[in-house]
């Protein structure tokens, strides 16, 4: 996978990204909302990257791709994870040093149509803790449709959640309300 937007590149992981993955995983918001994506050591991050790299080319997932600034700085990731029964869930994380700049919206808006075509799916869900206003805003800006808000399982525990869905529109094209900075180009 290789997606270019005006400010970002979404590509495949390399093991030399382990230090940045480790550092980005340690921020407070990641610990709070995605505790299973915290890597206490660079070695832990590298082991996970090796596993994720082994998933490329398949359709089982998880399909996780780093988000880079144009200078090559790894700032986070986007992902599609099988939820079973042919259902898929989108996810993302941008390190706290890079938040509040629109990078998550830009990355997710460019990623969704590409990964959905790759997987041959017409819908993908986004789920977050109801209190995670940043992720809720990303879903809203990217054209997700609210589907459920209430109690549900999140990160293996019962919590208040927000679940939205992103769909192909009636013409077979993908919804994209965000159109961030000119959208994305894929190679």
C-alpha cells in the first residue's frame, strides 16, 4: 500500500520504524483509549511490526499501516481489523505531539476507500469510547454515519461506546465528506 496526500504518506511498516512506534505508543491518550497498542520497549514494537508486516498481501488482518509526514517522520497509523462475520473495523492513532493538526482526518479519509476496495467491502465500522471526542470528530469529518451509542464492549471491558459506519454510496463510490487537503493519490 502506498497512499499520498498533500501532507502525509501511508505506506507499509519497516522494522526501522520501531523506535517511533514505541515512542508514539507511550502517550497518555494512547494508554487511555488503546492500552493494547502500548509498547513499553523498542523490541516489543519491533516484534509487533514484524507480525504486522507478515499480514500484508492477505485479507485476514490486522492490516495496519504507518502514517508518515512528508519528511518521513512516523506520526501514527491507520488500520482495518476483522471483527468477524465479514465485518471490518477501522482504527487510527496519531501520536500526541502531532494531534490537533488534522492529520488523523486526512489519513483516515484517504485510507478508507483504498482499504475497502482492497478488501472488497461496502462498509466499515468505527468504534471508540464515547468520551473520545477526538475520534468521534474524525469519524464525523470523514463521513461516518452514527449507528449506536450506549453500553458495549470496548478494549475487552464494558464501557460507553460510539459506533459509526462508513459506506459506499448508491453510485458504488465511497463517501468522503472530508476531502482533506486535496484527498489522496494511490500508487
